[in-house]
């Protein structure tokens, strides 16, 4: 079983969007996937409750489920959607359980400041220093034509962790959140452009 942790201490950075779509990608590839919603707002759980029953199945794990308990259920992938404000021992515990860490952030000064602090903390963990935990950054809600997008790129390229993808701001994600779907459930006429933006993420995870 592989565990993907999606985390950033900043609220509204795009964690649930990344977590649900990663789960949807693996489910569409006939992997047995569980989504573990650690956010008190339970946005990922609400999304899963809206998911149509005929689409590829994504199972659920209750908050606080440990790696050993999840592994006993023989999932291929466990996706953890973490809460805002994650820090200290709780962050350390989730990092210890993870094989991969995706850190999303949006092009704003507030997001960049919060992410700087978060990544400084993550860098101190033994699993990260010894490269036992793969860490990557994803730029969310990006309009490449804007100055803020350029500033975000300049900020992210200053870290040792790779920036693997830019995901555009689009109503497709809004509609998927509303309907319990992911890009990977959509027909090519609706999903093709965004599938292409996800290719670097799926390659990195595989």
C-alpha cells in the first residue's frame, strides 16, 4: 500500500482538490483506493458522499486510521486529505505514515508565506532529509498570463523540492466538486486540457 499525504498549513490552498482527483485517477486505473479525510470541515467526505455509485469506487477510511490498520485492508493507495493549520506532532505523525507528500499552493502572498513556514518545518524531518519521503509542489488556480503566476514560479523554484505541475483556474474543478466527480470521470470533450496538466503529477506518483 502506498500512502499519499496532501498537506499545507494554509487553508484554501487546494488540498481537497488534489486529494480527490488523485483518488479518482487511481480508481479509474482499477486500483483499490481509500480516501482518509482528516479535515474537520469534511469537504472530501462530502464530495465522496455525492459520488455517483456507477463511477469507479473510492472507499473511505475514518479519521485517525493508522498505516497498519489501513494496510490490513489491502488498499493499493491511501490518500490523506489533511486539515489547515497542520503542524507539530500531528504533522510529524502523518509525514511518518506517508510515502509521497504533495504540497499545493495558490499564487498569493499569503499562501507563499504560509508555505515557506510549512516547508521549513517539513525539511527538518528525518524522512525528508534521508529522501525516504518524496515531496513535490503543485501550483493551483494558476493563470499563466498574470504577474502573480510569475511571482509564484520564482518563489517555488527557490526550494529543493520539485514543482511538478501548474493547474489552471477553471470551473471544471468547481463542477467536479459539486457532482462528486474528477477530471478522470469526464469525457474527453470536457477533460482533455486538464488531463494534460495532470500528467506530470500522475507520472510522479507512479
